[in-house]
């Protein structure tokens, strides 16, 4: 029966294996993290757009990362929260919904890399060409970079999923917490050689261009800082680049772990755990890293807390 085409459009998600005793604590923990992600990231966007001093190219590009983090968390976490209290045999998802979710998951991951690439370019211009920064990083350039980051990710993921949905299906079990491309084409009994070739090319192009551009950028920034005797410039470079580099390394490590674990089906439980940690921790940590590391944002948050405390004291 496995080799027969399945007419039923409803697929079965394996999901997390959560015991009855741990389901409620897991639900509460995930819900609190999701609320923190939404409040912190949306709060940062409001803070940046609400302050004239923060309407700079670096922070405007950072808003792309924030929006993408909110998007990524919203795709996955509510879905996982719903499935925690549902038995594994009842975790169904319609095929069209599964394809849409897979598209969004890969779009989120790809956009994370492309946005961090354009943010690296901004840091390169700011540190290596400070006198030309204002003329290069105009509002028009920020818009062009943002469109390029989202647009290139959109095209790559559209081709990736387009090659998958052309396949017929002979299985209906998704061996994952959520739908992704690898899980979708594993449902087919047809040859997936083209999918594997493009999937490999997609991964090499995305990670290769991401690692290559960021590495080259930071090597040039390091060279400029080593030649410069301006301690203030070096301190500012370290401050602004440390946040970007920390976020990028976390994203890269998470991506490599998931890619490697996909090659070992016997480690599916570890892959699921790594996937949910990546979807949950990265958006939460991004807000914390940028909120605490960047001086201007930290000062603005501190000022808001002080104003809030004064208002409470005045009311009392």
C-alpha cells in the first residue's frame, strides 16, 4: 500500500514526543518565549521608528531582521503549541497548508542570511568608508538592499518548492515538527534527483555567499581597525560589529546543525529539538543581543524605563 498514490490531501505530522506530565510546562514555556519574542521585537521596531536619532541606515536594515524574526516565530510556534495537546495520530495538516508552511519556513531561513549580508555591507561602508557613508547609504540604497534581500530569498525558495510540488505522493507522514522541503519530497516515490541537485545548489549558494561576504567584510574591517590608531573608531566598530557577528554565528551554527541532522534519520528527535530551538531561541536572542549591545538602543530603553518609574511614583 505504501507504493500507491495517496489521494487523501491530509498529511500526518510526527511532532514532538511530549509526555502528559511535561506537556503543560512545555506549553507555558513556549508561550512565554513567544510572547517575549513578539513584545521585544515589535517594541524595538516601534522604538526605532519613534526616535529620530535611531532612524539611521543601520537600524532601518536591522528592522528587516526584526520583522523576519517575528514572521519566523509566528509560522512555527503557534503551530507547535497547538500540537502539544494533540495526540500524534491526530496531528493532521492539509497538503496545501503544508506546502505554504514549508515555503514560509525556508523563506524565513533564507531571508535571515540575506538580511545579515546587507547589514554586513552597511558596517563595511560605515567603518571602511566613513566619509562616504552618508552619500552611499541613502534611504534609496537602504530600500534597494532590503528589496534585494527579500526578493532573492523569495525567488530561491519559490524554485525550491516549485520543484517539490510537481511530485506525486505515495506517503503521508511528515517526519518533522513542521513542514519543510525535505519532508515534502520524501513523501514521493518518484526520483528526486533534480530536487536533491537544486537543494544542494540552493544550500551552497545561500551559505557560500553568506559566509563568503560576511567573512570578506570582517577581514576588511579588521584590516582597517588594525591600521587605524583611532581608539574611538575601533571601539565603535567593535561595539556595532559584535552584535551582528554574534547573531550571524548563532544563525550559522543552527543552520549547520539542522542540515547535518537531516542526513541521519535515526537522530530525528534531536533534529526536531534543534529545529524548535532554532526557531525559538534565535528570534529571542536577536532582540536581546541588539537591545543590550547597541548603545543608542540601550540608552533609549533605559530612558523609557526611567520615565515609566517616574510616572508610577507620581501617580502614587
